[in-house]
């Protein structure tokens, strides 16, 4: 019985150490992942702004092309 109790006690201590090490490892890896997640969110917002400006840019380019064509036709 003493051997079983000793084995269980040792196993419990090993599991405690494993949990501590696992928490430490997860904490170390979560910071870079949080930075990546924040960067992705920022890029997503930037892409949204760009996509909203594309129709305006296209319209301005079309207007510019029409004006250049009109100037060429006059010259």
C-alpha cells in the first residue's frame, strides 16, 4: 500500500509541474499571437479604407481619361 501511495503522490507532483510548465508555455506563445491578431485587425481596417476609396479613384481616373481625350481631340 505504501508503494501505491508513494506512486500516486509522485504522479500528482509531476502533473502539478506539468501544468505549471504548460501555463508558462501558453503565456509565452499567447503574446506573439496577440500581436499577430492585432496586426491582422489593423490590416483589415486598412483594406476596408482602401476598398472604399477604389470606386472614387476609378471615377476620377475615368474623368481624367475623358478630359485628356477631349484635350487631344481639340489639339
